[in-house]
C-alpha cells in the first residue's frame, strides 16, 4: 500500500515527516553530536541512527534491506551569510546504485530567516547532474538547477518545526540559505542506502556502514 510519504518521495523527491522527535530528544541529539570526536560515532549518537522510528520512513523508500551510510551535524552560526549552493547529495558520495536517502532533522525551528533548505521538486527524475567544486562544497551546473546566483528563486523553501524531518532522495537538487538571525541553526543529517550499495571506487560497502534492516525488519542492533 502506497503511503502519502511514499507518493511524495516518488513524485517530488522529498517529503516532510512532522514531529518525528520530541524537543527534549532534540536536546539529547545536540549534546550527542557536539560531544563526539569526528569521525567516531559514540553510543550516545548511534542510538539515534538505529532508532526504530526510522523504519516507516526509510523502508518504503529503500526496500527491506537497508544500510546506514553517513551522518553529520550541519550548523549555521548567528548572522552567517554563507549559503550552500544547489547540489545533489549523490555528487558527494560515489556509490552504486547512485540513489540513497537523506534525512535532515531540524534540531531547532528552521525557517527562511535562519537558513532552511530549498528544494527543486521532481529534479530526482533527471538523474545525476554535472557538478563543480566550490571550495569544500559542490554546485550543480546548469541554469535548470536554479541559476548561477543560487538565490532560491527557482525552488521551494521547506520550513521545519523542531523535531521534524525533511526526507530527500539523494538526487533531489537542494540548497540552503544564510542564517540572518541571532540564534544558532542546528540540524543533523543521517543517510541510509540499500544494503547492496557499494563504493564505486572499491566495489565494496563503505567501511563502518552497518546493516540496520533485514527482511523488512528494523534491527535492534546493527549488523556489520
């Protein structure tokens, strides 16, 4: 049976899951992500990666066998004019199959004013775009991705309440704007892929990416 989430992901390449986590849980997630030493994933952080609430979000999109791929905190400090240009997450990870799932968790209320994500609905159906390096980031090339300015005129702003999640195909073109408020904009990204996904360079799964679901069941403990 197709759910509203499944339909939105298939049609638009993105969907919002409201209130997946409670505000107090967002505080715990902030503390866990800030206390870790990169790239170590502590037990306090790992519990959020394997939380069973991901099952109805992730399994319909990726199928019965799922592997954790990557996670990272994404923070915008107060009064930060820096933006993230239009891009697809698949451009950062050379994996096969190319498509995976990005879950952007709002650890604060996230709005246009403090740097929400903008998305291009349906762009996931166009495959992987050409990208170019912009410092440590990548930018999709071509006017159909929102233009050279990356001003968000093409695309839709996705504002999120604290604890809600923007779920994206890794082929959905998106960007984020500046934080023009006096507060910190905190978010956390966790990415999942099909269990047979491999690094195109080595032909092997990414190291440290355990299986989190088998036969359509979310595991109590991830399997290496």
